[in-house]
């Protein structure tokens, strides 16, 4: 038997975990921002599409971080 076995180990990427948590917190906070934006003087449709854009960006961010969640190390 040889001791030269190359095994790659999947290691959790801490930056991806932090990115997922940050995106989740921003997305959850954006859900409650609609009344605040309306109180600031924005119309409903403008505030709605602004919140929708934030939700889309956070969803794409979460997808990106999930795809990079594990690093291969030899």
C-alpha cells in the first residue's frame, strides 16, 4: 500500500456562510421596508419595485454564495 493517496477534502467557505447570512438579513429587512418607504413619500408602485429589486439582488447573492459554499482542498 502506498501513502500517496490524493484525497480532496471539501472545506466550508466561511465567506460564503457570512454572505448567505447577510443576504438573508437584508432580504428579511426589505420585506418590512415598504411602509417606511411609503411614509418617506414614495408611491406604492415605486416602493414595491424598489423592494423587488433588492429582493432579486439578495436572491442572486444567496444563489452565488450557495454555489461557492465548499472549497476543495488537497
